[in-house]
């Protein structure tokens, strides 16, 4: 078949934007175009329904153009030998990067490898050929000591630091945001971090040494633009630390990496990563630094993970991996689907690992550099998101920088407003959580995790006060000599305190309702129940019956269902035998007009303490209310409030 036979549109004129808009306005029949077809993001960025191709667009330069991103596996089992077994299994089966998660870090969640000594870290990485993989140190408390342990291990093994790909993950600003405390005042911490970076560079490590980790801000509810502005402000703070101690601009920029949480919002996630590269290039330009690609580490977002129907986390993580790959991440860590339930076992880790392998090797996502380039929608989102992120960065700089803003609570208050708006969207199911707020599975079985007790205080004990403030070279020497991390950690001093950001998951409010319902079942033998008075034939009521059944299930409430009742009295008789005190009438508007009021009256006479109706009443509200309808259940209302109230009534009955 020749190419000419496929040119089916050659005989037609290309439609213009005005022509398309005319057809749309006709279809809307006077409806508001802005309200009906234009969406808005958390940063109030307008998303149009249609974009034209961006002509002459150029791909955004990334570090890994044309080669696969790194598949990073977590090393987070508290026991070093068990952690080693899991890590080796990951490396044998597709991973080419390890993420060392120490206790107390943001992503440890009460676990993390317990490496008090160099020997314990050696045990955790036994058999791992470090010069053949990438190694990332997850940012966390005392990250300078964590970096020292890794550097000491490289020296102990006699490896050439220049041959090792290590991101040392020092991020005191991120730790301040996450934990609300910095080990010392900012000038002291800056001096320590600069000393560590200089020492590592002097030993031949290429870095990065400092990491701008925005995951804690994402977990607190930050918008994409806020994440970008904070990442820029943090990166500039680290640029200043290094530049003031003699680093060239180019070396200082190469010494910094960035970490982002990626959720299931494909469009904003891709735009976020693309915008970050553009923005940092602008920082380099303004600083007189020759632009160079930055390293971006991505991780599937903790905030989107759910405890209920955790299998769905696989789907969310797949979208997040696709997003990170298209957006240009240099490494990706997929949280196993059981991460919220406990320490994942080998099967969950395998699924997380293979999610990336499939998208890399079968979908070939890495082969095209910046495939979103030229797409009108992605280019527009990238532009507007970059502008919004830059504006916040300027605000933070005007507040004397990221550390000062955290100390004063400026960042926290900005994020709180976005978090509250997101929580309202979740409560109203505008932002749907499959398996949790939408399509819940009341009969789900338990998933397996490793039998390791979670300890949220793990690794948070105060260090002994016996080392003074050693420089970084002395820390490495001490660890090589067999000292524990406590013995090389500075004792308590004047710390910097800020309001810690909360770590939240979107599904937590619904999970709390499900937990309460399960507790009721454990006590009584049954979940709370609502009787569905489905009126008329299946075709008349099935839409609303199915919808209300799923809505109730999101709160752990079981719906008593049927194929439908022909008369109001038949529904009332079935209600008497249901063993519940609440009924919900379900059917079409036409059936409501004919028998809705009669059904409400019959249900009340049958002993219903509360009668609800699925849908908005419209002109029937007065008649339905007078007949006994106590409330209406419809799309867009505060479902969490409704379910909480219903559950309370049913449990108390």
C-alpha cells in the first residue's frame, strides 16, 4: 500500500479554531463554554478542551535522552541481612539502582535498614557490585552521617569513587520541612553540608551530593506549582552554600539532584517534570552557569496509595511510571502496592519492579527524548506551570529564602490551603479514588506483607554526646575504624525548629469509615446496612441503585439490594425483613413522580427511622419531604459527611 492511499484528508480544508468553536457553541445550546468545557488545576491553570500543535517546539534536554531510566528498588528492611536478600533479588531481576532507606527518613514509614556501623551496611550490600549499579541515599535525618557510611564502604572495598554512581541525598531543608527540626542553626548546617560535599568531591565522587526532595511537600498537599517553586528555592539555597565555599557554578549545579513524587495525574505530572528542567535552566542562566541537564529522581506518590483494595495501587503506579518516563525522569522508584499495609514481600516488590520493565522494554517509552514536545496541550501546561512555579520561587526569595519561609510558616500555610481544597474535592468525590471512594470492594481479602513490626520511632533516638563536631573526613575515618554512627554524630546543640508538614494520603478519611464499619462487624457479625427501595423495572432503577450501592460501600455500609419492587407496599414489606433502620428510594425521575411519595410514606409506616432518596428532588421536593423523605443523595455533595452521619445512626440503632 503506498503512502498516497492513506492521505484521506487531502480533499478537505483544514478546519479553523473559529469553525470548531462555532460547532461547539451550537452543541452547547447556550451553555457556558468556560464552565462546561474548561477545567482548572489546583494552581488555577485553565485546561482547554482542544489545543493546536505547537510549531517549532524543541525537546527539553534531559540527562538520560535515548537511554532507559534507572529502575530503583528500595532497601528498607530493618535487618541488614534480610534487606540484602531482597536487594539481590531485585538486582537479579531487572533493577539497576538501589535506594538506601535509613530509619527516620520520610519514606521509611517506621522501617529502614538499621546501620549503626559500617559492618551492618556492608552486610546489607553484600554481593552487590556497587560500581555496576546506581546507588541513592534516601534523604532523611542525619543524612551527612548516612553519606559518610556509604563513602566509607566505597573506601573499605577499595573501589574507585569516580566509577561509582552515587546520589548521596543530603537534604537538610527537606528534613526541616518533614520533621520540623534541623540539627543546628542554618549557618552551622550549611557549613557541615559544604564540608561533606567538598570532602566527597575531593575523594573523587562525582555526586550529586545534595538533593532537593519535594516528596514531603507533595504528601502535605502541595500543588505542582508549589512543588516547583519549593524545589527551585531549595536548589538555589544549596547553590549558595556551595558557591560561597569556592565551588564553580557548573560544579555546584552538577552537585544537586531533585526528587519528585508522581501521582496518577498524567498530564500535570509530565508537565511538572518538563517545567522543572526549564526552570532550573533559567536559574543557571541567571546565575551565569552554562546550562546542563539536571538529574531527576521520581517516586510513585505515597499520597495516592490506599489501604483498601490495595490491588488498585498497581494501576495508579503504572500511570505514575508512564508519567515519569514520558516526563523525563532519570530514575524511578515504584512503591509496591502493599507499601501502605506494611513492609512489602518479594511478590509486591516484583510487581513494582516489573511495572517499569514492561514500560521500558515492551512499550519502549525511553527511546524518544521528550515525546511530549510539540503537543499543544503539554506545551501549554508546561509553560503555565513553569510561570506559576517561578512566581512562588520569587515570593520565597523575597521572604529571605526557603529556610526562613519554613521557619516563619509561610510555606506551610500556602500548602494548607491547597490541601484543604483537595480534601474537599475528595469528600465530594470530585477527585475519585478507585477502590476507596469509588467502586469499593467490601469483600476484599487480606494481602500479605512481611512479618516485621512497624516502629515509627525507629532511628529517632537522640545521639550520644561524645563526638564533638567532627569534620566529614573525620566521620569517614571514624566509621572505617569501627565507630558507630552515634559516636560520630554531633551531640545536641542549638537546633532550628519549624512547623512540620503533615504526611497525608487522600484515602485516609474513607479508610477510617471502613475501619469503623469493620469494627462494628467484628462486634455484631454484620456491617451496617441500608435498604435500597428500588422501584420499578431494572432499567428504571439500576443506574441509581448501582451508584448508591457504591457510594454506601465507600463508607463500609452494605446495601440490601433487589431486582426492584413493583409497588410501594412491596418495598415496605421487604424493608421490614431487612433488619436495618434506614432506607433509600432508588429509581428514575418518572417513577419518583408517580410513586416516590407513596414509597416514602410506606417506608416510614414500616418503621424506617430515616428515608433517603437517590438523586435531586427538583420540583418534587415539597411533596417528597411531606411524605417522609429525610434527605437526598446526589453527586457533588459531601459524601464523607453523609456516610459518617449514616454510619453513626446505623451503629447506634
